C-alpha cells in the first residue's frame, strides 16, 4: 500500500496525524484556560470528559494518532540515517536557511514524548484512568477524579514540575513551528506564496498554544488561589 510502503506515504501519515494533534492541542489549551477564571467550571469540563464512552473513544483515537505520529517519525529518521550512511558522521556546515528545529526534530519529539508521559502521570492517571479502574471493579478512590483544579494546584506547587513543564513547552513550540509548515508542504501547499503563509500561520498557532499552556503553569505556580480558593 502506497501510504505504508513509500517515504512520501509515511510523511503524509505523519502530516495528517500531526495536524490532528495540533487541533487537539488547541482544544486542550482552550479548556485549560478556563481554570484561570473558574476552578469549578474547569472541574465541570473534567467531569464531562471523564470515563464516558465518548471521552474514552476520543482518548483511544488520540492515543492512536500519537503512536502513528511517533512511530512513523522514528521509521523516517532511521531511513534517512541509513540513506546518508557514513556521511552523517562528517561535519558539514548547515546553510543559513535550514532551521535549527528541522535538524533536531527527532530529539525535540523525544522531549515532547517524555513531557507527555509526565503530563499523563500527573493528570490522566489520577483522573480518567482512576475512573476506568473503578468501573472495572478496582478498589480506588474516585473522590478527586474529576477535580482537575486540585491536580493543577498540586502539580504546579512543585518548582521542579514547573521547570519541567516549561522546558517541555519550549521543546513543543520548536516542534510545532517546524512541523506545522512542514506538514502543509508535504500535503501539497508547497509553492512559495503559501509556504510563507503557512509558516506564519504555524508560528502564530504554535505560539498561542504554548502561551496558553504556559499561562496556566505560571499563574498557578505564583498564585495558588487562581480560579478560586
């Protein structure tokens, strides 16, 4: 099958899954911003997105997108290294037009993946996963399963977590700014006019996403009573 066997097909899969993940990040960031204004409203959203069938289906779909994106990123990276052979060990000065992010997308992706694991540990494992375990008959405490505000306050009361999340967000910004326009280029928007437009749009969208997430981290780090005490 063309999508699975060719390098272009693999890039298309990466691009489509990447764009879908960007849309999810926009939704997730918008949801998190609610916590800045009302902890109760944020908890209502968390309850709505708990262990319900639609939320679980969406979670499974999101997990599939993440796996697809990173698996194909790994495959393409290994193919590129194999194609370069011994040349990859030779030092060559990169031309000015080559972005730093484009040369380090795999490393940035690994940092993003590690940050995602930390985020799942701090939030998803204490919320939706706990509810699922309770539904399956496990003896777990679900009293705070929908209290996302509690976990935001608890997580960002720790300086180490604040620093780790900010590092993660910086890496995510670099990954998104390059990945967005690269995906558009792969999908056919590769003439000079649209290339520059998508590059600008990608920078704006990526910055909005990261600033939104960072705002929640920093506000709760310096003002624990954000969203109401």
